[in-house]
């Protein structure tokens, strides 16, 4: 895809596309008009990011318990979230990237709930053979993936984007708590957080909730 094709597939204006990927607006204009040509390596990297963002990271229904499916280790059996996630990963036995609440647990932004049932991941569709697994997509760009303690998980910006994409069926407590911790750990600042243009207004609302999350 050329730059215009990428932008059109995302449904972005030139200014929204520029903001989404941190590229100067005038540069996007020049690339699309043919005044300048992006280097091939930039085009390749941008194409990879766009394809990742176009991948299915939205879902409309949550899984219900099915006795015919395999069960994963229960959160209530572990006092430490990292140990629980490692046990889940070992039970699954294939490559996964934890997302949403589980990604926040990996980042020490959210402790989770003792009765946690849903486990959000990027991975193969065959993962739905397990109870509680929600597959957001089959792949996610390595640029959006972090690794810690042997666990792979989406970085905070991707986690935030996934939360907004799935807000209709997601309990936002985890992301609100994590955003509050981010704010206070960074000297009362949200610097470093990037939100796609379509989620900017919602982020501003959530940011206000996060600032007052621990108010009595």
C-alpha cells in the first residue's frame, strides 16, 4: 500500500493519520501529492504498523463457561499475578501476547481480581478451546509488545487503545486504575501516552477519572 491507501483504509484524514503515527502533517501531504517520496524502509515500517492496527482487535461478545472446553488455572489459587499468568501461559503451551487487564498486571498497573475469569490475549484462534480466553487478534506489531519475567504483553499505549476499542464489553476499572498510577508515578503527568485521534475525547474523560481515582 502507498501512504494514501493506508490512510484511506484506516478512515483517517491527513491530520489524523499524521497524529496517529507521529509524522508531520506537511510530510504526509508531500508524500501523498508525490512532491516527495518516503524511503522504502519507512514505507515498510509504516505498512506493518497500519496492518497491525487494521487487525481485528475488537470483539463483540464475551465467552461463557463451556464444560467441553479446557480450564485454565484460577486466579484465586495464586497470591501473585505474575505467577498466575505464567501458569496460564504454561497451560496454553503456545505463543501468546497478554492484552488489556492481563497486560496491565504484567506492567504492575493493576492487581486484578481474585475471581478473574476472562483472559485477553493476541494469539491463535485455537486458543478459544480454553474457557475464559478472549482473542483480540491473531497478531500484534512487535513495536507494541513488551517482555518481562518471561511474559509478553502489549505496551501501555496499545493496551489503552484496545481498551477504548472494546469499551462496550470491558470493565474499565483496570485501565482507570492503571492510568491513575501512571499519572502519579510520572509527576502528575500523562506525558508519553499517545492516543489515536478517534479516542482523544474519550481519553480526556478517562484521564480526569484517573486523576481523582484515589480521592476519598
